[in-house]
C-alpha cells in the first residue's frame, strides 16, 4: 500500500487527539514487520520519536492509548488490503 492508493480526503483531528496523531504520523516508518506483513509499531521508538516532537513524558503517557487505537485501526486496514 502506498500513499497513491489512498484517496485525497481531508479529515478533522480533534484537539485532544492531536498529540497522538502527530506521534502516530511521525512513527510511520517504525512498523515491525513479519512474514505476513506489519504486526505493530516498534514501541521502543516511541520515546525518542516523541522527544523529537518536543513531547514531555506526561504527554506521551496521555497519548499512548490513542496511539494504540490508531495502530490497531491501521493494522486492520493493512490486513484488509492483502
């Protein structure tokens, strides 16, 4: 799946979810991949990635649940495209 496979649609991100969205987007190259495709994000990359975004430890903790929801949805979408 490439960016060209995605329709050009704008989506609104709620203010409360914005930090998690920024982190998820910045983690876009940090997927762990097995023989069947992506299996999840590399969680060890979260702290340094969040730090580069200027996020504090408390903000990372608050964003983690939303990040996992986005990860699960992305995995579902990726599995459907197989």
